[in-house]
C-alpha cells in the first residue's frame, strides 16, 4: 500500500497540490501536516503515517524537502523505515528505495539538499559581514536613535514621566530604557 505524507511550512500555505499529486500516484491514505521545514522529531502526522504502514508498504512524498533538509535526519528516517520493512518514495526527486539505484540516488540527493542549505547560510553570513564592514547593520531599524535617546534623557531629567516620554516616541518604556542605555547616558537618568 502507498501512504502519502504532505507538509507545508506555515498555516497560510495550501496542501492541495501535494495531496492531488499523492492521490494521482496511488496513495490510499494521505497524512497532512503544517509545520516548519527544519527536521523535527515531533511531527505527529509523519509519526502517524509510519505507524499506519505495515512491512511492504511505502511512504510517499511529493519532494524530499517535505521531510526536512538535514542529510543525517533524512538518512536516519529512511533507515528506520527500512528496519520496519517500509519503503520510501519521493515523486519529484525520482527516488524509490524499493531499488538499489533508488537508495543510492536518495543518499546523493539528500547530501545535495544539505549542501544547498549550508551554502545559502554561508552566503547570508558573508553578505552580513560585508554589509557590516560598510557600516550597515542587519535587522530592524532602531525605534529610537541615539540623538532621540539623549533628548528623552533631558526630558526625564526635567521631571517628565517615563510613560509620557515613551508615548511621545511611540515606544514602550523598556525600549526607551534600552535606547538611553545604548546612547551611554542611562546611569543618571535611570535612577530618577
């Protein structure tokens, strides 16, 4: 029996195209999941799909990345299936562990998937380092500039309340507090 497993990363995404492809491939039952892409041992629908299978059955996915992107975890997963007598098939990657060539191809494809993920991570880090060298910093822009923080300190020193000053900058008090500390002027103003 063919048992399908469909997964999307967020609740906004739709499983329909995966479910359709799995049914066309002949899957009698399809287990569905909405959860992030990195491998997690806590995938209830995947665990249910494995429990549903008997020796000789085959778990089918549309693409390998529906299971995860870690070579080690993918290989462990397929090894666990093999120990249970369950086969694995990925439609989009032409992987079918029911043959020696399919098992070999699975190993190569999962290694390439992890390589792609690692290279993307390296390029992202290199881009952040290059931007930092040019004086740019990643992440969200600061809610309050150092100049605004110094102006806020003056107002606090004059007796204005933290709540009023924070409200005037459209931030909460903890953001104002951190901005003043960051500007290097927090010690005197924060005692008041």
